[in-house]
């Protein structure tokens, strides 16, 4: 049992035990579904890229850190072995989301509902079993927001060491965590609703800088190719994912679907407007700021996926503790989340069969198609050309296959 001070009852120390039985069931079901997907799916285009990068291990790469290629090197042998770390990371996200709801003062129902919203999200069911950078980015962002919520509740500056460590690890995956922390720091400075934690930010910067240094040094020696890829990603978003106009709808649809999207919006509103969540208001504005930056920069629709769990947790905590909260609200939100997840899972399982058209509309699903025809055609053409010929593709994910 963990004794915490609920933001909804700030003067009372409330016992909020962690809902181990229910959360364990959600985590186990998630793991089983992802293992089935891991065995069934052909290699993703990014996974082929990571396997290629694993043959040339380095401290950094043009568009990422060293962690995922290293994991690909460890798991090179079978698709299932390759994807075990991804499944473990996704299941960890289930537990972390439940812990977020607990930290907000939510009881067993709130924790279970938040975990179910995460487990049933299209992003988790579609790519949670794949060795992709986002598969590890999302749990790292959830853990970061968990420590931020705990810091806002307890005021313990020691938590900043943990946040710095997480930021350093996140940099070995992808530098997107820098966007989160720049937005969060700017919000803390702008709102002035609490003492700016300069000492904590210093600890964060020290550990994050140490973790990011191999990646940054590699980037520096190679002319910072990551920066040249920013307009490339924006162009691809415009060509394959509907452009900037479609980023926000796709973000909500791919990460939340039916109930999840509504629950995330409600959770963000709770963080921004509910006076009982005032200590955490900076997190609501951080979510808005990160989404705005990604929208303006032309980022992909899954770049903000790590912020959905904190919104789900806030929403379920508020629903479960609001005076007059009816049983039907609880059942409806969990039931619709489960239905959304079932629909996504069925469509995903049918992919590649007679209903493959249902999964062929997004940039992500294009990377999950069978590459054999493509590679055979390229190999045939290449063998007819001089040996010194260089192949240039129209998409940065295609050279790996």
C-alpha cells in the first residue's frame, strides 16, 4: 500500500493501493496480443534499417541514437527474438500509466481504466510489438511525466536525478525528448505559479547532457545530419500522411481511437482547468506546447504519443473521484476503450489478407508491407548496372531493405 496525498483531497492523506490484480491482467493480455503480433508480422521497414545499422554499430546515426540498433544487434536471429525488448517496453508502459493514475489520487478503477486506455490504443496494438524508436520513446516519456507528477506532489528535488537519467537514456533512442523538456522548462518559467526548480533543472541538464554526449559528439563530427532530416520528415508527412492539417486528427485517431481520444482531450482539459489539479497545470500546458511545436515543424503524428498516458491518467482520476460520478461513466469509458482496441487488433490481424486495404492508408502501414517484391525488383535492376552504381531512393526508409 502506498500512502499519497491526493490532488482531489489535498488536506487528507489517502491510501491508494496499486491495483495489482487488475493491472496484471491488462499487462498479461497486452503481452500475449503483442507476442502474437510479433510472430505474425513481417519485418517492418525500420526494423530492416536497424538490422542494417546493427552491422555497423556506432555511437550515433543520422536520425537516431545508438540504443535501438544495439538491441537489433542483440536480437538478430529471428523476428520474435528481435521484438522481445519492444514487447517488454510496451508492457512497462501499461504499468507506468497505471502508476500515473495512482499518483493523481486515482483508485483501483482509475488505474485500471488508464492502463486499459493505453493497452487498447491503436499505436500500442499496431506497433507495440515492433522494434521501433517510438516503442521505447513512449515508455520513457511516461516515466518522465510520472516523476514530474510526483515532484509536483512531493516537492522532492531528488526526483530530478531520475528525470535526468531518463532523459539521457531517451537521447540514445531519439532526440525528441529535448522538445519535451524545452517546452516544459519554458512553461515553468512562463507560468510562475511555483518556484522555478533551478537546482532540479541543473541536475536534469547534467545527466541528460552526459547521456546525450555520445550522440551529440557523433552528430558534430558528421555535420549534424539530424537537422537536415527535419525538412525531409515534414515533406514525407505532407506526401503520405495528409500534411500538417491532418497531423492533429491522425494523432488523436492513431493514439486514442474512440474513447481514448475523448479521454485524452478530457484529461488535458482537467490538467488545464480543474482547480484541484492546479499543481499539475504546467503539465497540461506542456502537452499543448509540445503538440504545437510538432504541428508547426511538420512532425509525424506519433511524436506526441508519450503524452497521452498522463492525460488518460488525469481523466480517469478525476472521473473516479468527482462527487456524483456515476457507475455508467466508468463502465462506458472502459467498455469503449476495450471495443476500440478490439477493432484495431482485428484489423491488424487481418492485414495482409483479403482486408489488407484497411491498413494501407498511412505512412506507418506502408512500412509494414512485404518488402520481397520491392527488393527483388531493385536487385534485378542493380545487377544490370555497372558495379559502381549508387542507388538513391525517394524515401529514407527504403535503402535498408
